[in-house]
């Protein structure tokens, strides 16, 4: 794995910290798929709010710090959702990439923003 790729990997230690944080506070009892999905959506909305009514420069006005904070919240809740549902994150992400590769073949999708139904 190259250095560039390593920054995108959640280590087992990081995942364990997320789960331990929850468990140390006895919060698993409040976590169910519905509420975790709501939390993912709410945190994603907070991430989106960073960009509302603003220029696209993410370095301005402390935007990058807020992006990091909200993206971390989304990722944390995604890990908790996967754990709650007994899902293997690597497997489901790779399965989705494979499905997307079928929907968006390189020869049709390269350089196009069109939806797969319009290719």
C-alpha cells in the first residue's frame, strides 16, 4: 500500500476505538439501524451545511476543520451502523464498487457525469 492509500484506511485500532467509545458509555443499547441511519443523515447534513451559501474554497474561514469534524462523525456512525447490522465494511464497499463498475463501464462512463440509465 502506498502512502497515499494509507491515509484512507481505517485501522482496526481506530474501529476498536469507535466501538470502545460507545461501549464504555453503555450506548449500544440506544443504537438500532433506524436511529443510526438518522444519525448518519443528520451528520451528513451538517457536513453539507459547511458549504451552504459559500464559495468552494475549503481552506477559507476554518472550513477544512469543520469538514474534518463532520466527516469524522459520518464515518463514526457508519462504523456503528455496520457493527449494529453485523456487516463487513470491506465486503459491502467492494460489492458496491463491483456493482457500480457494471453500471458505469469505462467505455461509456469515462469523463461523463451522466447517470448509468443515460449512458
